[in-house]
C-alpha cells in the first residue's frame, strides 16, 4: 500500500486553501472517529495551522450507525455546542454524522458554518481525489454539465450491464454541483458529483447496479442487481444473492417510500475508483448513481420523500442522452462542447 508521505501534505494544503479557503484566525473543526485515518486528520490540522487558522480536532468513539442512527453513541449537546462556534467543519468520520442530531443542531445554531463532508477519507483517496485533481478545470467542466442537464427536458440512461431508464426533468428543482468549493456557508461534498431529483412519476425502465450498493452491502456487488422501475417506484429486484439481500433490507423498513427513486447523479472525479466508500464510489468517472428512499424537501418541494432511510447504487460506464443529444458514451464524454475540456482533467 502506498504511504504517500510526500504527497499527503500537498493534498491537505489543497484541501485547506483551494477548497475550504481558510483565512487567518478562522477556527476549523475536524471530526473523526476510531475508524478514521489518523494521518489524514493530522495532515489537515497541520495545513490549517500553516494557513493561519486554528485547528480543533474532535475524536469520537465510532457509533454503531450513521446519521441519526449514530445519535445514541454521540455526546450530542457537547458536540453540537462546539460546532456551533466554529467557522468550518471537516468531517472525516467513517460512521458519518451527516444528518445526525448534532449536525442539525450545529447548522441551526451556526448559519455561517461551512460543512465539508469527507467521510471515510484515507490517504490514498485524499491524494487521488483531492491533491491530484485539476480543480479549476474540473469546476468549469462540472458547471457546464450542470447547465446542459438542467436545460434538458427528457433524459435517457443506459449501461452495458442492462440499465435502460428514462425520465423528465423539472428545471426549477435544485441541481447540486459539487465543484470542490467550500468557502461559503452551507453543506459541501467532495468534488466531482452532480445530483438532482427528476420528476419522480416519470422515471420508467430498468436500473442495473453493477458497482456498489451502500447500504446495505457497502462493497462491490457479486453480480449485477437489476431494478425494475415504474412511475418512479421499485416494483421488482432481480439478480443473485446480493439482490436478495437488498430486497430483504429494503422490505425490513416496512416503509413504501423506501421503494421510491429519490435522485440520480453523475460521477466526475478523475481520481475516483470503486472502493466501497460511497463518497468516492458516487464520483467514479462516467458512472451514474441512483438513490432510493429519503430525500430532503429542498431537493423536491414541497415534501421531498419522507422515508425511514436512504440507499445508493452505482451504474458503471453510463451512456446519457439529453433531449436526444449524447453526453456520455459508456463513461466517455462525447458532447461536442465538453470533449476537449474533459480530456484535460485526468488526475495529475
């Protein structure tokens, strides 16, 4: 395994200066748990200090769940109180705190908070997906893809594994574009993903997960898992043992909203690869990702999807058509406005 003793400090510096935009005197909280990569935590704290900021590292015992399921193992009031007083928060927890009660309390009490979700980050991922990325060029590329997608009324997606699904778009909905900038208040994620909620009732076809499913598998599937979708709802699951496991997990909630398609996303981080860490898997270049279950109201007003949980699956080597014009061909950018730019974005 590569240790990247020389590359890690540079990657941490890119994270702190280019992405977080840390200014002298700012207080930066860095949270981690006992499953986190301590080298990433330490390098980031050092980079904050070098930039004139004040790092505050908070190490926690690893909860047995994520989001609100992590609450029983967290010092909720103390953690929320600390996060309510900082300028920015970088989360490296493996058992993530995103959407947990401390997360919600901190955001409510601290409207200027810059939150950056880098859950499960390790040294290898930090170097590939942060340090070796042409962030300026990728930002321009992502913004252009977002614009093209938002303006498309009908979209079709296929993959070699058997995905063939179509849907219609609502241009008034939120199109989240993770451009690698976390220098303003709000919730930010690792660069390289564009996510949005289509008009749910129009989603029709077959979606085949041949990458990872998180949860419940949190790893590469043993065999493709095929989902039949009608009017935005999952009506059948086919495949091997993993498909059976997935069906049992979804049914265990006894919540019909867990069978609703919530959102789709493109993956466009040139350094990302399938690892079982959903944060990185969702950003594998040329993949599409589908989420089922819970969806915030802001993403699909007025109610979103009030489900008990959420799950994400990856479709590799996607082909995408925007109103009949090809954007992707089996994971390769072919749109005439983007092909040349995409060629300059490979990891350094």
